[in-house]
C-alpha cells in the first residue's frame, strides 16, 4: 500500500513539472522607440550610440531607431506627430513652444553648457555684439538651427541693441557664404562648425552669448506630456539606458569616437575626436550628474527670453521640464 501511494504522487509531480511549473512565458517583444536627433549623425550624439552598442537599450527591452536631424527638420513636429518618441532639441525651442501651449517637456540636459558661438574673421574688426550693427549675420533658421536666432536676439536685446539694424539671413550649415565673405558673422557650434573652419585655416574672432548674460543649456532630451503620463515606465527605461551610454562616452571618449564612426557620414576620425574633446566640458561640467537639470537655469533661460519679448505669452516654466526621471535614475542625488 505504501508503494502504491508513492507512484500516483510521482505522476502528479511529473504532470506539474511538464504542464505547470515547467511552462515559461514567451519573452515580451521589445518596445520600439524612435529618437529624433538634432543634426546629422556625428560624435555630438556619442552617448546614444554607446547606449546602443553596449546593449543598454536592449537590456531595458528597447529597440532603438535613430532619426537624423538637419537644418530643415522640424524636431518638435517630429515628436508631436508621433514620428519620433523622443527628441534632442534646444531648450530655447522647448520654452518657445511651451509659451504657445505645445505639450513638450524636457527630461535631461545632455549639454549643460551651450556650444553656440558667433564667429567672424579675425581681420573683420568684429569682436563684440555691437559690431554686428550694419553687418550680415547668418542666423535665421528652423528645426535644429532655430536656437541660433533665438540666442542672437536674446543677446542683442539684453545689450539694448536694435536687432533691426542687423541684416539677419538664413543660416548656412556649409558656411559657404561666410567663406566667400558674403556673410560677416555666422553662428556655429564650438564642437563642430568652429573646428571645421579652423581646419580650413581660418583665423576667427569668437563672440560667446554667455559672455553677455545669455547662459543656456544646449542639447536637451525631450518628449510629449502624453508619453510621460501614458508610458512612464518606458520613459524611465529609455532614460536609464541613455544616461549609462553618456556616462560611458565621457569616461572613455576615444572608444566613443570609434563607436560613433559606425554611424557618421564623415569618417574622419580626427574630426570626430576633435568634436568629442570640445564636447566633454560641455556635457560633464563637474557640477551635478550627467543630464541633471537645475530649476534655476530653466528660470534664467525663461526670464531671458521673456524679458526680450521672444515668447508668445508668459507661462509657468516649471511645466517645461521634469526632474522626475533623472531623480529616479540617480536616486534623487545631485552628486
């Protein structure tokens, strides 16, 4: 009788193992996420590439697609239309959009110092903003280039310079008109355009908006209010993978260059290395953590744009950004 009771128990255990406990659920399909870049593929976005190459997005069950930006790419439109889930965009653009009621929110400031600078030839006599009067400045643009005009206007209004006395024309990412002398001043990123000009042998005078009280973040990671409310878990996973990628890019920037070269059109490793070296102090400033945002900086940016009449209407600037996700990632710690 004892043996007879053991056999059914074993059979029951076998059935449980085969049809119950041993049955595993199929893995969840990864979330497909599209990131709209601010410009063409280059080392400017090295942290995102590192997160992809090191498998950080995959570990968070995310399949990432990078969408190239450019002078005529409407980054805000790309995010709002659902073409992209997240975007790299200037904080000026976020604040400007928010003043018009556009539900766009910043998640992290990748570039905690702006790379925007205005360049003039060294022999032009243009060394300060007052010298822009009567000159042609190639700062008008949209998409990823709109921050140039916003910073120009903010700088001029802050200095009480009549911007109507400046001939503002379209920004030219090739700088052809600047090289020919048709344009007197051009904005550029210190991390790319200035490097290209100097490699051509140009001697330049650089006019930094930050020297005249315009202190802005630069490349900022943003998404819609709807994404935050409907998919907070996805936002947190995306942010966690992204911040790891940027941390790795800063800690091993030479490796980040190698990884970036898999994506960029310009395979000039010296150029991409120079871009990374110029970018490092703008991303890792020694203050706070990578991507961390300070409310006081957002209030300063907002105050500058509002005071200079560059916003459609006043609003609560705290709606333009959220610290929720970087606090969750870093445990609420600044340092």
